C-alpha cells in the first residue's frame, strides 16, 4: 500500500475562475501568486514586496511564496508566457479592430 499524496493548504491563497483565468491569488485581492513570484525573481525580498504592495500583510506574501516554491514549474511557465513579447504582439495584431 502506497502513501497517500498529501494535500497542502496555503492560507490566504485561493483561485477564482473569473479572476486571472483561475490562477492562484491572494484572497480578497487580484494579486496573483505569479505577481509575487515575479517580484521575488527580480530579487525583491518580502519587505520590498510589501513596500510595493503595501495593502498586503507579510503572512500573505509568505503564503504566496510557499505556494510558488511548491508549484515552481507551473508558476514559472505562467511567468514565461506572460513575458513572451512575441506572443503579446500576436495577440494585439489578432484582436478585433486591428
């Protein structure tokens, strides 16, 4: 008999299909885990992230970072897609009215 997979719970983190395509985000905000991870990847520490997003609490940022570290591949893929300039140029060219 194998060991059942453990389901982790991240306080302050949820998702809503109506916000950011259901990406994980900080409860009660539209701040995605991807946003926090992006700041972290730019070299910002928790205090610097809190200075930029002063409406958040340290516990919310820590929870977002914990989620990021446990789902790093998934979040890094979202970051890569979001930062793909050629993709966004194509989206703008293909949007109605262009």
